[in-house]
C-alpha cells in the first residue's frame, strides 16, 4: 500500500511587535509608498527580547499539535528549516524538542534559506514514506531582523520574523497527502544573496547582502519552471490547482510567476503585505492564514513553492 504524508494541523507564531512602513521610514531613508509599490509589503513583525527562532518555532508547534489533536510525545521526527538558528549548534530542532518535552525523536535543522520549508517538507515526507518515522513536526522559523543591516534600506525593509509549523502524519492508502516534491540548487549564485559572516570564516554572525534585481529575475524563471515540474510529477494541470501558497518575498514576483503560469491571482495566497519576507517561515505562515480563514479546505489541491539564497528553490504539490 502506498504511504502518503498528510498535514494534520498547521500553526503559526509571530513576535509581539508589529512594525509598519511608516515606523521604518522614521529610521531609514525610505517611504511607505516606495515599499508598497516595489514589494507589496505594509508591515512586518520584529522579535524582541526573549523571542528567538526557537521560541517562535515552539509556539507554532504547540498550536499545530493542538489543532491536529496529536500529543507532543507522539512526534518522532522534527525537521526545522532556518538560516537564523538560536546558536551555531546544537540545532534549533533539538531546542524545540526540549521545549515541547518530546523525550525521543529524530531532530535536525535544514539550511536552504527561503526554500528551507520546502526542503524540510520534502525530507520529512521521504522519511515518513521510508518508514523512519510516523509523525513529524516540519517547521520554518526565522529571526532575520537579527542579521539585517539596518542602515541598508535596500534590504532592511524587506524582511520580518516569525514561525510556521505543520504536523505531518504517515497514512496508508489514503487520497490525501503530499503528491510530489521537487527541489533544486545552483551554488554558482551564492553571491547574489548571502550573509557576510559565519563561524568558519569571520567568526561573526554577519549581515544579509543582496543583489535584488538579479534575485528577482532568477526567481520568476526558477519558480515558474519548478511549479511546472511538480505539477507534472503529481499528474496535475494548472486547472486542477485550488491554491498556490508561494514564498512571500515580493508581491511582484508572486504576480509575475502566477501570470507566467496562467494562474489567476484569486487562487494565490498573499500575506507578504502583513508578514514581509520571513524566509523559511513564509510558506507555513501563509498556509496557516489560508487554512484558518477557511480558504484551504480538506481535499483541496495545494501547491507550495519557494526560492532563496544559494540559489535554492523547490515546490510541493499536495491534496490537503
Ligand atoms: N526606499 C527607497 N528607495 C530605495 C529603497 C528603499 N527602501 N531601496 C532601494 N531604493 C532605491 C535605490 O537606491 C535605487 O535608487 P537609484 O535609482 O537612485 O540608485 C532605486 O530605489 C531602485 O533600486 P532597485 O534596487 O533597482 O529597485 P528595484 O525596482 O529592483 O526593487 C527590490 C528593489 C529589492 C524591491 C527588488 O529588486 C526585489 O524585490 N528583488 C527581489 C528581492 C527578493 O525577493 N529577495 C528575497 C528572495 S528570497
């Protein structure tokens, strides 16, 4: 019988402090008008004291578990996607495990920057289908505010903090679940979007650097192509798709990708206006919004996609 990984619950967590464009414009040389026109972003959440990637991830997991009706102790796999871990090591996944009181599980972090949640989902799906685990927490969690150069207006206005999580359970012979995933990376483009520090080079954490225009150009092409691939792998056409939940980097990238694919905008979940780009957290955060407001329903065909530093990119098609 074929095993599929089914999403049983989705959870989210945002820092307490919401920062709108006007507040940012009081600190750096920018304007609400410029940010909205170029990106669609109106506000973001910024982690305060005591709020970390790990605490946000744990909060998102608690909500996902409660909605799934599954006890933390029944989780046997934790895959956490982040580029902003609490510490260089141990993994933030093991910190979340401890915070949730899970006595034994496989737990590790995945580093694929903004595509991290797609990578984590794909790895967890493979492990569930391979019989290594039955119930997984798959998490995207970030505190990008801590690696931003707050004097670089071209990047600091684009990002925010947050965490999203799903509970994934292996099910035998059902219709629902992940139908296909596709992942890619092209390391020749490292310098387009990177952090200028690290434990083995500078010994510092570093700050985010980006060539925005080049990233934009690659994003539309790569996302269009990987969406086509994942639909083909799942034996679906664009017309079968109920909802696309894209990485929330920029409303213009999302619009351009949807248009290139022939997807109408009313089937695309957009949360970049309220969350900004939360890197690995953005897809599960957007998924949570659309599930909670009743747009995404059990049985719907949902496609997730993301692209990020590396470059890395990927997509997943599932019956929710
Ligand atoms: N406020 C006001 N002006 C700003 C600004 C800001 N926050 N940031 C940059 N500018 C200025 C620039 O200095 C430049 O001025 P100049 O023409 O006098 O030199 C002008 O705006 C245009 O800059 P440019 O970088 O060419 O703008 P753009 O139209 O490419 O938009 C991005 C910039 C970053 C919004 C856009 O390139 C983008 O979204 N790229 C993708 C980024 C992304 O999604 N990254 C994450 C992927 S995971």
